[in-house]
C-alpha cells in the first residue's frame, strides 16, 4: 500500500443506472415525503448513503456461487460450504445462519435475557438495544468518554471503558448480567474501532466474573484492518489472523452479514457452549427455519460463504477504508466538519456545527439531510434529535443528544471516487448558503423509532 487512497481493486462488469431528477422534481418528492428521506422512492435518489447494510455490490464469484445454491431443506451442500468458511474464519464450535443481524440478536436475547437483567457493551446498535429491551432487559453503554468528543482523534474511539465496566458489574452483580458485548466497529459511535488490547481487557473482566462475552461482529473485518494499521505490534499480522485472535477471546458472536460479508441479506449466530447451542436451535426453528438454512435460501448461504473471504481481503479493505477517508478529507477541505478520526463504513458530518443557528428542537441534522437531497439528490441519514431526543417521563422536559449528526454510510464496492467528489461539491454549495437554511417541525411523529415514519414541515 503506497497511496493513501488506493484505487478500486476491481473493475466494473455490470452496471445499474442512477439518475438525478430535476430540482423541481426533487422539491416535489421532498414535499410528498413529508421531508422524511425514508419516505422517498429509491428511483428519485441519485446517490444513496442511507446505509451500508445489504447495499454492497456482490462479486462475480458470489453471483456464480448463487447459481450453485443447493435448496435442500436440510443438510444442503450450501450450508456445509458456509460452515467451512465460518469455522475457518471465526473458530467458534457451533453456529446457525439467520436472515439478518437482528434475528441473531433476537434469538440470543430470547435464550439468555430475563426481565430486569443488564447487558453491557461499548455501545449497542439500536436493534441490539431493542431486542434486549423486548425481553425486559437493560442494555448499557460503557464506551470511553473520548467517543463523545467529535474532535478527539483517539485511534480506538470504540474502546470499552474498562474501569466503568468493572464498576458496573460490581454494582449490578454478575448474576444479573446474562452476557456482555462489544460492538466492532462501534456504529452508534461513528464507526470507530476497538483495539485488540481493549478487547482482551474486556474479555478478561467478563470472564473474571463468569459472564459470557459476545462480539457484535457486523463490521469486524474493518475493525481488524484498523487494528493492523494502528495498533503497535499488529502490523505484521494478517487481517485474518487478527480476526482469529479477536474471536478466540469471545464465547460467541452475532453478525449482520449485510455489512462485512458483502451480501444483500444474511446473518450469523455463533457460540461455544453446547447447551446454549441446543436452545438456540430450538428457538431458531420456531422463528427462522431449520438450523441448516436459518431463514435464508441455499443460494444466500453460498454468496455468504464467498463474501466472508472477500470482506477480509486486504487490498479490498485498504480501498474500502481509503474511500471513506477520502470523502471525509474532501469534505474537510471545503469546510465541512466531520467526526474525527474517520470511521470505517461512513462519514459522520457534524450538522450542529454547520447550522449553528438552528436549535436542537428544530432538527439541524434533519435540515442538513433535506438540504443535501435538495442540492444533489443525495440521501444520508439523520442521527440527531429526530432519532434520539425524548421527553423526561416525569418532568416532560426534552433531552437532546450531545451531537447532531448526518451519517453518510458508504455501500461496499458500489460508488466510485467521482461520486465522492460530487458529494463534496454538493456540500460546498450548501456551505455557501448555510445561513439561510431553516429548521423543521413535526407534523406527525410516532412515540417510538420516530425517524422512520415522522413527517415534517419547514419553519
Ligand atoms: N449490529 C450493528 C453494529 C449494526 O450496524 C446493525 C445494522 C445490526 C447489528 C443489525 O443488523 O440490519 O442485519 O438486522 N445496521 C444497519 C445500519 C441497519 O444502517 O447501520 P441487521
């Protein structure tokens, strides 16, 4: 790797057309969607950075594997090909496929969480949080304080605060903690990696108290590449070796394969405990399907078996993290502040700093999201007060999140450097008129998970 932003280590064989509709048509689409970008038609979007989940481009090897899919109900060849890959990469004793990450979380929570119990993590992703709550449990986030400072350039801002973890276990009691987690990379905190040293320390504390340790492995390969780049002593290890070491510390993992396994659908749940595995299989049969397909078609299992290796390819990972860093650098050049350092799967734009005249209650990150679509037909996702502000149940006073962010999640192997340049140019134009951008108010908002279906009106 000699360049900072390595070119795509692939060329394009199949294309999918995208089009930029006229400014008038974009304005009409916004009005019709109630200024909520989730309600837009995908065909009206030019560059879609809503999520990196299931939106990546599969390789020719994956498409060829799709044709080899064995659709037998039980014991399909596809399952055994996936099993070989999962055992080779992760090294856990047992696994089941699931239809996506939240299904693995649901099954694990159903088997282990009892009402009133707590599950600590650096930061839970919102579906993990909700699945633990759905069983009466209490998800708890114990990431290091640096994670909340957008300018702090700590190389492993996803790290668990080990002192807080120990204090939390002492206070809660190990008997009230059915399992503990760490999310790699920390999506809810900007796609920031966790160091191997920190994973070892977290595993040690969990195990000292007899608490099983699970990794949320959605973006484990990107995390392992950051470890190789940034952690002293790891530079000579292969990413696959780093991954093996990471998972050897844990008792199991949940994974949304829609991220680092570069498939459009799929998930994994792995464990070492045989008794737990039996219970998982029974729950899986009820919710997902027979344990050798778990809610997926045989062809999906085959695409996943291939994608797991492609996601670990170091030339790919250098390009992948380079592309994210490139977009952040271009944005910073035109005066758009982003969370530092740049995470793995996306750029988190500090909307609050770009639109300081819009107070939290008028949703500055939502205003920026709308403006980005208006300007360039680009869709990002608000991670600010629309998603996270809530009224105190006793006083009715609203609590606002510490940061108003717009996440630009980058689908894998999907957009090129000129798309990234176009995104930066669109931001530069918005920057020029930032002072005249107005806030929004709700015309409809459900009580929970508001961001998906809320409707707005410009102020
Ligand atoms: N864990 C993490 C860290 C995630 O980012 C996600 C999904 C999940 C679990 C759930 O997986 O979607 O396959 O059920 N994140 C997507 C996103 C939706 O846009 O960040 P899933």
